[in-house]
């Protein structure tokens, strides 16, 4: 049921827009309040009158309507929603969302939205598979936009392929799942470290590593999607900041430790960062000049953030999860590391060069706990994150889990 939930439905210009009329009806039947924004393109497929009649609400279309702005305003429209649903989501709207374009009311509302966003893409299969759409979608998902579909089947113009909008009932199921999931860790706080650290040698050089931050950022997104108040302490990466997550950008291990300590107390900490083990004992204030012989860089040990969190006494998170990147004896090394660091779980991942894990989208992991070792099949880093967040919720909020 969706009683009391406020859904802002953005209808954009695709033939599947007719199904959005049924979607409005299904959502209202389940008790949701549905307010609609019709894009210029959307208005070519369904009429404002149909949308208004089904939603029992005024339909919003014009960014520069004095009446609409006086009554509601585009910021309030997006702020007074628990979830924004874009159905159908055309290739055009995905591109505009990815690029932050606000050229009409529909796009402006999406740019201003504070609520989570769920998209139901619908387009020709060639547009769906175009590298531009693939890149836009990757970016939107990295920022935390959720997606249902598109489905395989017959498309407009007598073609078949992937591109059909999910059926209204499937979209309703996804919306209900969203609200169920987003309550699981509500009221709990999570801390995630991600990415590499950079240890300055001088103002232009640093010691670093190849960590992409993909896994850690995905975990922060997954915990936030379960409703945890999530802080992500991120080293330098190309990953975008996930929406709905407090992101603290740092460079060095010492800055990462300080940011983590500031984030305490938390219920769960997941240390997925590839922290540099060493830094130079002294950072040169000016660029070190080539002098015929290489400089003698004296190194010193960095603080172990995971271990420090585990030893934080009464500020220790209830659950501390570490990562172990290993190239051989993956599970045995991870078991030993769990004991040494004092953490509850270790996610051991095989980063032998042949696996392509570093920088890639897939991961092969083993979850090592005090009781057992679980070998997970190879899956995307996003799926590892979702699975791990699910285990964390089961451990920290089991009552809510059984209530589902
Ligand atoms: O000791 P090692 O680097 O193999 O341990 C990996 C785990 O410890 C990861 O969870 C990593 O985030 C964490 N770690 C840390 N601070 C360090 C080194 C590693 O938090 N200085």
C-alpha cells in the first residue's frame, strides 16, 4: 500500500505515455497522492485534461506560468514529494537529467528534486543501446537514480528489442519496493570510506593507487537507499557524489581518519577505501628538482583507519566491515585480517590482474564473518553493494526485516 505517499509523476514525450494514465490510476487505488508534471513532449501524447481527471490534481506544464508559480512554484513541486517517478523516461530526458539541463518545467523540477528519483525508460532499442544513452544512464545510476525497465518486446514502428516501458503494475511494484526498502535502515547512521588516498610528496607529486572508488561509492548508495543516514568519506575518484549521501572529500589517509572520527558515532562502518599504507615522512613545500640522483624518500606508516574504528571503545560502531584486496590465498588472508584488525566482517576480493576487478564493474567476493565464509558468485559491484547492504540491514535491524 502507498497510503499517504506523495508521488510526483513526470510524464515525458514517448508513445508509452498512454500507460502513465493507467499508472496514475493504479497509484491512487493504493492510496498515493499523485501530482503530475507534463513535459512539452509528453503533452503531444496525452492531454492535460486526462492527466488532471485521473490524478484529481492540477497538471503542471509551464515553467513561466505566473499562475502556477504563484500557486506552487517549481521548487515546492519537487520538494513536496516522497518520490519522483519519470515515466516514460525518454532518451532526451535522460540526457537532460545527466547534464543538468533545465529548459522547461519537467527538467527544472528534476534538477531541483530532493526526493529520490525512479525512472522508467522507454525508447527505440537503437536509442537505448546508443553509447550516449549508456553513458547518461551510468552517470544517473552512479548518482543514485533508480530504474525499472525497459523491457524486451515489441516496440513502436513494428520493431522488437529492449525499449518497452515497464507495465504500470511493474512500476507500482517497484515503487512499493522502494518505500519498503527505504525504511529498513531508517534512523541508523552509516559511514563508508571509498577510493584511494593520495599522499603528497611535494606540491605536484603523490603516492597513490589504482582504486576507482566504484565499490565503496556503490555501498554508500545502497545503504542510503535503505534509509541509513550515510556519510561517505571519499578519496580522489572520478565517481560522482551519490545524491542523498553526505560526501566528505579528502586526499590523505590522515584526512580520511579525521573525517571518519568526526562522523562518529555511527551504527555501521564499511571501510572500502584503498588507504595508502605509507606517506613520505616530510612533504616538500616546493617541487623537488631533478638533481642527477633520485631523492631519498623516507616513508612512514599511515594510520590504520579500520583498526582505529574497531578500537574506538564506546564509540565503536556496532558493526565494522573491512575489505581485503588479495591476489592469492584470498580467504585465508582475509580470515587472518579479520582477527588482526578486530572487525566483524571482511569482504575479501580477488584483485589478481587477470580478474580486472581494479577499475572494472564486476567483483568476485567472499564474505568472511566470525561464523562462516560465504563465496558469492561474480557479480557487478552494484550488486555486491546491494547484497552487502541487505546483510547489514538483516544484522542491524532484524525486527524490521521479519516484519516485511
Ligand atoms: O591492511 P590492509 O590494507 O590489507 O586492510 C584492508 C582494509 O583495511 C580495508 O578495509 C581498508 O579500507 C582498511 N584500511 C584502513 N586504513 C589503512 C589501511 C587499510 O582503513 N591505513
